[in-house]
C-alpha cells in the first residue's frame, strides 16, 4: 500500500536540508540547491530492500528509497536513521550492535560510512572518488569492514574486487583480484570465526560480460577465500548458480540464493556434510543475467538463534524458519518525506531562425603557421583567421557533410572526409583560400582521420567496415591505407587500428589500437611490417604524439594530459596518475579532439 501527499505548488522543501547558492567547485550532495517541492507518502511495502538483523535480535534495519530505517523485530512503525538527498543503502550492524555501516553517496560518490545505532554521528570510512564501494560487511572483531570495490574499463559497468578497510580509515587492502574488467564479483560475507571470506562471482567463462546468459546452467558461484592462507576456492557451484552467501551465527549453515528454472530460491548448505536443500521459493527474481553492481540479491541475515532467516521478497520482509520452512511476514509502516527538485526550464530559441550561434565545435585544427583555424560545426567545415576573424565556410559544397579536417605541411591545403547517405563517404582536399574540392578516393566507403605525410605527397586514412547506423554495404576490406595526395588507388598498410598519422620522418604510421585488455599506440612501416608498441594505457581513448616527437598528449576519462615522450624502445604506460614521468592536465572541465599546433 502506498499513500501520497504532495506539497502545494510553490511550497519549498522543509525536510531540514541546507539551501544555498551552488558552489560548483565544492558540490555538496546533501545540500538543497534551487526550488523544490516536498512529497510525503506512507509505505507498507518496498522494492529491493537490503536489510540486517541486530546481533541481539531485537531490531531490523533496512533501506528504502535511499534512506535507512529501523523497526522492532516484530514489525511496526519505522524510524528513520538517515534522510535527505543523499542515497543511503545496505545497512549492516557491527558485531556488538553499537554501530551501523552503510553505503552512501553523501560525500560525492558511493563510499562506506559508519553511524551510531541511533543514526547519530555518521562518518566516512572510505574516501574513494573513482573506484567506488558498496556492500560492506564487518569482521567479527568489529575492527574492519570488507566491501566490494568497483573497477571499469572499456565498458562502464565494470567488475568488483573485495577490499578490507580499518574502521578508522586508510586506503584499504585488496583481498581478491578481478580476473577481468567485465565479469563481476561482490556480496561479501565473513564467517563467524573470521577465517573465511565468502563472496559471489561471475564464473561463466570467457572474458566479457554478456546479457541474458542461462542462469539454470551456471553464471555465478560462491567463492571462499581463506584469510589465513590466502587460498581461494570455488565453494558452491552447479546448475542455477549461487549468490548472496550468508553464514549462520553458529557456523553450521551457509544460506544462499540459487535459480531453479524460473524461480529464485533460498537454499541452505550444511558445512559438516556438504548437503544442500531449498527452504523457500518465494523470492523475487535475482539478477544473475544482468550487471548487478549492488548485489545479485538484496542483503539479508540470520536471527541470532540460527534457526530463522529474515529476508526481503515480494515487497515485504519475511521471517523464514529453516526447519519448518514456514515464512511469516514482518509488517512495517514507513512515513517517507522527500524533496523533489523542479525540472530546469529554458526558453528554447526559434528552430526556424536563419542564423544561430553554434556552441559545439568539433575537429578543431590550426594551420602550421598558426594563422588559421578550421573546424566542423553543424555538419560543415569552417575557416577563421586567428585571433578574432569571422568564420566562413571552407567550401560551397551543399551535397555532402564534411568532417575531420587536417592541414598540409605547407598550410595551403585541407584534407577532410565527407558523408552523403547515397554516395556514402569519401576523402577530399581543398585549397585553404577556396576553390573546387578534389576527390582523392575512388571507392565508396566509410572514411576517417585523413592526415598528410610530412612531405605532403601522401595522405593516410582509415577505411571502416560500416555499422548498424550507417549500414555495412561497401564496408569491405577495412584498415589503414595511404593514397597519393593527388588521389588514386588506396594502398592497404595494416588491417588493425584507428586514428592513423605519420611519424616525423614520414616512414612510419602511428595508430591507436588494443593490446590485450589495454589500449595502445603502435606504429608500423608503410608496408604494415615492423609493428612496435610505444604506449599502453588502461583508460586512454586517444594518444597523439607531437610533430617533433618530444611530447605526447592523451585523453583519459574525458580530460586531456600531456607528458614527455622518452624514447626507450619499450612500451610506456600512460596514466594521469603516473609518477614515472611528469604528467600535466591541460583541460579544465573536459577535452576532446586532440591536435598539436605547428
């Protein structure tokens, strides 16, 4: 049951949150910025609720809509322990019951926090601003928390590792190492004697995540790490997988969730004999087929008597007897109050206006003498005399879109790519002073990143294979090519890579590609031979060597950095956090389309 009470229009939030003018350099998640309205409602059920039972068995703490509440073990009116704009979740009682750990973004990103049992004196244990954390559990001595730490690479959702943190803080210690950046691990739990760490991990094979795998075969398994010897074993495996491990207080049983056909079922594993059996099949569907960063099933826990389990399912909290398999509902009532920020509204310009200001410039390049700027805006190329000339069209072409300009070494020509839905793509060049564009490529196709050689006699480019938006016709024989600067037949250099450009001497081609799980800047000769790796990076999305080959610029997580280019004959790891060579961030908020002047 859900009852709503909305504030009257114009009523400001009154939940006690701070309200002030935004400070964009020190944004406070918990601060109330701008106009908002208050909404109040009463809940007797909830979705995907993480819960825990107090060590004395008297209370249940749970999360709901980003706030944390507590109720008596018998159920009843819920009392809020946290409230406000911050998203708080996954509460866990300390072994002595005096503290509660929880996941919160109140510091700007998901970190592990601790508060007193009554909700007072919240403080952060971790302070990550990128590798965020969740699903913390206590060690039996109450001195440490073990949480899932999140890692990303080419795909945003990433994978997890188990990290241990002292309750007083620190950078933490890694306990498990992810096997790749796409198959997840999480849901840690520590045995009552403190010796073993249990957690679930996607062990379905391969090195990439895939949606909608068959959970009735096996996706997740429960793994066990011996905290004395470091030995890691696949502890509970088999059809239907195994997730969300929870050891009973007496150490006799391990509860977990397994998929049986189309149902998620609460199971028991008996340590002494290895027997396993289902005890309750009325759970909500687990998330084994998806990317479950916060857990494949919500947190639950045992009663202190080791005979009952308290768990969320079907919108309610249940108390399940493991012997009789009887489930009793624990009722709760939550009186929730939230501030709803009003949507930003801007007066839109007339879409039919003849002129407007273009605010998105792409593929910006400067002439070798630094006197001219050429860039893409609203589908065409524009040139502008520096420092404050008026932008004018580079060509009069009305039949094609124009992209990716690049100057010839003498600054007299601009080479670029075009697109037309019928003619498809091509590479053209045109004089900077104007004139009729000259087509360089002979075949229809998908063309990218044309660049002149240092002597101006050749142009290197990438020929693509097409995609689901542009189509795949005429996408045969993709790769990096060169063509004479006056046009003609393309000559294949190498089949891999993108963003090609010549080296200083003009006898090799740099290109961006992959090396294992990492990105790499490599080069080869004009026949595609003698491939060398110059730089590798975990997160770079573009790497560009300066024309004099003394510097390198790279983009990492939407910002641009420069660093010296030491010629060592061996691959150099690029990172914004590198300590081996100086690294300087040159973008303020973000940066794209790296181009060296000169």
